[in-house]
């Protein structure tokens, strides 16, 4: 029987969470996780369909795995996640050496599919029902909850956990493949979420990040009283051991005063909002079918700043969407210039077959123009990041210590294979290897931590400080990282 698995993840936090759950399930079933495909009996790729580039990476990986499988025909290759749901036939046509194709709605079936694949008889395919042409209730049932118990050891950072509170999306923004591959929007019952967070807290988790495609439209109507995100945060706030709560990704349309009040009044909830604007032009927003105007987005930002002074806001933007003119782009630049986001994640538009945009509009902006706009927007944002980090100099902030930084891990790892079991994509700043310019004393290493508004801070400290919330005085501020010193009574 296969015993060792290698799991590689591409894509968003939903995928990172799915991978954690899959790994927990397999570890619980007696498998061992290995750091590279060469020693693995089962190689699993958890995939993303949001942009073409992510899909191309998977096909190249499958190409490389073919050589390995030619040498070791018993090896089982599984493609999981969004691409499996979207491209099941295409995957088997382009990579007939794949043994398992498993959509994100049926991850609980993985252990039995591996056994079936080991027994032979051709590729095993398990995906959810297509949204188009099937009744909604039936489609909903074909995306099943998957929340096996997960020991802290399966998490990259044991003290932090992501918790899914919703599945799917009903917005159908015209560029986006997510509603097709992750299915209809469904909120998990609040009681189930509270129970999951309580278990995580019992295991030592201090920070929970609630995940949903449009997390602020969370609505559990299964009980006698409707539970919205504001209510859920209040319920989770009561859990002993939990010290921080975050939620991503918000949609501008559902940023209610009730939610902002909850963020303001519940001290454990981070004053941090990831609320993508996507564009600063009304014409583009309309073609994207985002459901708001740039004036409404600006008004929402003003309300956030009003209710929660000092809140950090981050955004996503797509540049080079179909028909985006220089004037449209100028308006986006203007928004980024004035909104003072803590960070912006900027993407070049990638046409996704099956979406409305691919059907209705021409992908008419050249790659060169997309690249230029991408770089221009990044430059505006980077300058703001650097500027807005400066006021932190000399300030004492509380950080949750995540553990040794990449610099520390790299030092410890010298000579080991570079492959990581958790190669999730990191926002700028987190992946950088920066030597702390501040002096290091005996027994300390560079640790990475985060402020409550999600800013990355490097400190020197002892590895066992992981999981603690510590006061840190900031001594250096770059665009994406702060450097600090633990504030003791002497130097506070
Ligand atoms: N092309 C480029 N970027 C996209 N996103 C979603 N779909 C596409 C696409 N087709 C971006 C959006 C979203 C983020 C997760 O990915 O900005 O907020
Ligand atoms: Fe995609 Fe829009 Fe749903 Fe976000 S809100 S997942 S961009 S369809």
C-alpha cells in the first residue's frame, strides 16, 4: 500500500487550508508526509484556476512528474482543487499519467480514491455537479463540508489557524472562475464554526482567520435567529484561549455599520480589512459586474476609517481588463494614490474560458500594456507602503510571534533540500530574506511576527516565544517589513 505522500499547493488561502486538511486526514490514516516527489508514493497537486499562469505551472509540474512515473509506475499522481473541477477531461487528455482528479467539493474522498487507484483500473475522477444546468440545491449538496480534526503539528504555524466559514460565491464577477469551481455560496452553521474554533483553541491556537470568498456576506439562517459575521465574531470572541480574530476576503457591498461596529468594539478582532476594489473606473467596474461604483467604494473606505481609526485596509486590483483605457487606468492609479492601502495585490487580467467576460468581451489589452500598468500601480503602492510604515518608528506595538523567520530557517536548513511542504505564495515582504540589522545576542534567532493590523515585524528572540503576543518597539521601517526589539520594562 502507498504510504508516503507529497503535497504541493498553488493558489489562495482556501487552497492552503484545503491542503492542511488533506494532509491531516492522510496523516491520521497513517501516511507520512515527505518534502519532495522523489520519495513519495502519492504525489498530490492542489491547484488553482484563477489565472492561466497558475494552470500552466501545474501542466509543467505534471510533465516533470511523468518522467518520475516512468521510472516508478506504482507512483500515484493526484490533481486536486479548482483545476480538477474545471478541467477534468483536459487534465486526463494532456496528462494521461494522472491517476486521481478530485474537485474541491469532495476532498473527504481522497483516502479511498488513493486505495482505488492503487488497486488499478484507470483514473478515478470525483468532482461536484456543474452549476449550469443543475438545480441549485443538488449542486450545493455536491460540495460537502470537509473539516477533519487537525493537530497543530500539521500547520505551518501551530498557533494560527484558518477556519472556513463559507463555501463558494454567488457574485459572478464577470472575470472570475471561482463561482463555477467552488460552487454556490453556502454559510456553515455558526455552532459548527464555534465548535471548530473551540477545539483549535484547546490545542493551543491563539489566532483564527475566518475564510470566505465574500466573508462579510456570511449569514447562517439555519437556527431560530440569523447569525451574521458581526454576531459570529462576537460568539468567537468569547472562546477562551483565542486572542486574535481576522476575516478575509470582504466584498465592498457587504461592509455594514454593524460589522464595523463589531470590529471596533471587540478587542480581539484585528482592525484589518482585505476588501478588493479591482478597479478605480466605473466603466470597468460595471463591465466586471462588481455591484458598486468607485464613489461607493470611496464612501465605504471613509466609513471604515471613521468607525475604526487606524484600521489597515488592503485591496486587489486587476489591470488590463477588457477595454480598459488609459483614462480608466489613470482613475485606478488615482484611487491607489489616495486610498493609502496597507498593501495592494495587483494582477494582470487573464481571460478564463467559461466566465462572462470571456464570452462577452475581447481580451484586447496587450501583455506589454498589462505589464506596464501592473508595474506603475505597484510603484505607487510601494511608495505608500514605505511612507505609511515610517510613523511606526519608535512606537511600541503588540505582535503575535509566528516563529523563526525564513532567514533563521534557511540557516538551520543549510544543506537540506530546498523543497518545502508548504510552498504557499507569500505576499511581498514575507518571502524576503532580510538579515536583521539589529544586534543579536546569545541563544536568539530572527523571529517573524505580525501586528494586529497584519504588518510583518522581525525581532530577535528565542524560538520558544512562538505563539506569544509581545510588545515590540519598532526600530526600522521598510516598505513591507518592520524591525523591532522586544520592549522590556527597561527599554519600553
Ligand atoms: N484575471 C486576473 N486576476 C483575477 N482575479 C480573479 N480573477 C482574475 C482573472 N481572471 C484576482 C482578483 C481577485 C484575486 C483573488 O484574483 O483581483 O480579488
Ligand atoms: Fe470571484 Fe467576485 Fe466571487 Fe470574489 S466576489 S470570488 S472576485 S466572483
